[in-house]
C-alpha cells in the first residue's frame, strides 16, 4: 500500500476516494464505474414527437338529489341511524310481539 496514490489510500481508509478521484478528473480506484441504466426510459427531449390529441377537461357533474341529503345527522353517519332503526324494529318484534 506504500506505492498507492494519496487518493487511493484515502479511498481505502474511507469510502469517499472514488468520488474524490472523479472530482479530480482521475480514474477512481478499481476502474471507471458502470454507467447508470435507466431501465428503458428515455428523456423527454429524445422522445419522438407524436400527434396525440390534447386532453380535454372532464364535464362538470350534474346536480344529484343525493347531494342534497346530509351525510351526517347530529355528527353520526346515516348508516348508524338506519342500523339503529332496524335494530329497534328487531327488538320490538322480539319483546313485544314474540
């Protein structure tokens, strides 16, 4: 290790030697790193121009009768009130008529 360059010794002691060598314009220890693969994606500048239609804004939804109904009554959802009514009917059938 005595004949190694200072950058190589620094790279062996710490893990930043390759970055220092590249910054100095030298070949990093262990050779040049592999190029980054993009997985088949290309940049937008190299993509071929295609004649796609421009997107159109979605039409606004019409007025629905369900939008006029409240979602909650006294802070509890409508499903709670409906389930409570069904439960009271079941209790009535069990204890009054049964």
